[in-house]
């Protein structure tokens, strides 16, 4: 079971999906620029800002799981 979860986790990290995180207003303003470098930069910044809360929630969940598992092994 542990190896299956590890394999799925690694697979999810390796799969890269091209995401567009800009709102309609930002996209309309940035599409007028030639070269689209600013739009790509803003899009990457938005994606990075979206990732941080998921990483924090995952870390907190992992530590709660680890502490619960440790307390169950002490009782049992």
C-alpha cells in the first residue's frame, strides 16, 4: 500500500499540465503586448501563488497523520 501511494505521488509530481491562471481582465490587457513575456511571467506568478497553500495544507495533514499513527502504535 505504501509503495502504491508513493508511486502515485511521484507520478502526479512528474505530470506537468499547462495551466492558464489569468483572469479575463488581465488576459485582455496582457494579450495586446507583443512577445507575451509579461503575460507568461504573470501567469507563472499566479500559479506559484496557488501552489503554496496546497503545499502547506499537505504538510500539516502529513504531520497530523504521522502523529496519529505514532499515538496509535503507542496505545496498541
